[in-house]
C-alpha cells in the first residue's frame, strides 16, 4: 500500500486547518469527528452485513442438503432400498434370460434349453456378481419364467444372445452394430437407438446441476418426481417443465408403507401428487413409475390392481431396462458410467434408471461422460418419454 497518499492528505488538511479562523476550526473539528465516528461504525457494520449474508446462504444450502438426506432416509429406508433394487432386478434379469433363450431358439431350435440351464447355473452367483451391471447378472432360478415371458415387452438385440453371461467387453464391441438377420420385430426397427434418461426421487439439491448438464448437452430427459412441498422446490418443478423435460410421477410420499398399504392409499397418494404437480407447474402428468418398479413384492395390494387402476385413469407406467446402479452404496462414478454404456447396445429403446438425490453426487458427476459417450455412438438419440414412447415394463398387466 502506498502510504504517501494518506500522509499528503493529512498534511494538506493540517495546512487547511491552520489557515482557518477559530469558529471555522471548531466547526471543522466537529465535522471531522462526526465523520470519523460514522465511518468507524459504518465500515465494520458493512463487513458484518456481508459476512452475515454469506453465512446465511451457506447455512441455507447446508440445511437444504440435510433436509434432502433426511427425507430420503425417512422415505427410502436402507432395507426398502435394497429390496427395491433386488426385486426389480430379479424380474428384469429373468426376463433377459427368457428373451435370450427365445432369440437363440429362432436361430438354433433346441439350444434354448441348454441356455436356460447355463443361466440357472450362473444364477447361483447372483449375489457375488452384484457389482456388475444389473442387466448382465443372471436372474434367480426361482423366478417364474412364464410370468416374465408374458409380461416383458421390451426388445433386445439378438447379438446379445449370450445374454445371461454378457460381458462388458463384448458390449463395447457391439456398440453401434445394427441387427442383421432377425425376427419380425427387428424388421420394424428404423435403426435409431432411442435413449431415455430417467431420474427418480427428485427434486433434490442435485436437480439444478442435472438440469444444467442436460441443458449444456441439449438432452431432454424424464423426471419421475415425488411431492416436496417446501417452497425451495417449487421453482425446480417449474424448471423441469420449462426446460422441456417430461414430468412423471413417482408417488407423493415414496413411503411404501403408505403407497402400497391399500388401493385407497395408492389412489390418495397418486392424486395428491398429480394435483400438487398441476398446481406447481400447470402440467397434468399422465406418466408414472412405481416406487420399486412394477415388479416389486413390497406392495400389500396386488400390483395388477394398481396397474389396472392407472390404466383406468389413463396413466401410463414405465419401468426401466438399464440401471446405472447409483442406488447401491459404494458404486463408483466409473461403474455408473460403465453400467449404462454397456447396457445401451442391448436395446433399441433404452430406458435408463438414475436417481436425483442429495447423496447421489456421483450420478451428477457421471452424467456428462454418459451423455458424451452415447452421443458419440452411431444412430443414437436422446428423448424424453412421451405418449408414443415404446413401453418398457418389468411386469405388464394389459
Ligand atoms: Zn424411487
């Protein structure tokens, strides 16, 4: 700091002061004292105010994040979380095995039985393979294959007919390949792999970051949200809609004990959320994702009843066929990316399950890489789920 300025200023003031008469000196002194006192109060006051504002902002952010996490702990207990993941994967993987066997049978009748046997062998290792991409681990042996055969409607590339044992390496090589000599439904495929990113459980303190990333890469997605009445979340619901993403429902409370206690409980929760979203955004959502997926076994009400009720209400529900795995504790960012990328070549319509939650920072960090990698694949297109999107369900009761 240059000290010459205040010294020169003081000297010039002294010279000015000595030239004054007595009365002027008194007035000058009085003014100088008052100014000094005012400044000595004002400067620290300003500093205090600035610090207080900054402290308040960081406290608000901390409080929001804590509330977010508390909400998830309360609504989404560890046991339920585990159950949701395991149960959904069980049905989903069983379906994969059946589809793989069916495609195999078309090419080489009789081989399917052997494949099923192979699959059930692998299923013994299901627990140890838990870290793998969910769609790759085999289904459990006791899964009712007939159920899966009747209900699962999503399609699968025949190149992946090693299905139950598929490896990430193979998937990588198969990325971008197009079906060559497949069955009837393959002929209808227009060659575009449609990618539907879906985010469950939001809004949260991560939603804005997710929306920023989607915006940056020009990607539209689907948010299956819950009901959060805190005013902090209101602009977030609105932004999801304003940014052109699809707003889907994922139950108001996300409490299994309430949502799945009875048909009445389910209806009340559903309409509470539908109305809440309409009041918050002006959107009357007709899209639903069951907490735990349609294959959950937590529900005390037959899931078929709930599915039929949704149909009556004109609401369409979606599950997923690729899970990034962010609901499993300890999954690294690289694993999340790998889980998604290795799953994409398997389907023409990829409905990817991700979570929008305060404690899922890895998901946010993995998102740009996931988007960039998929955008780098040939003939892929990101889309939000709409009325015309191919239905992807673990269990379909139509
Ligand atoms: Zn959920």
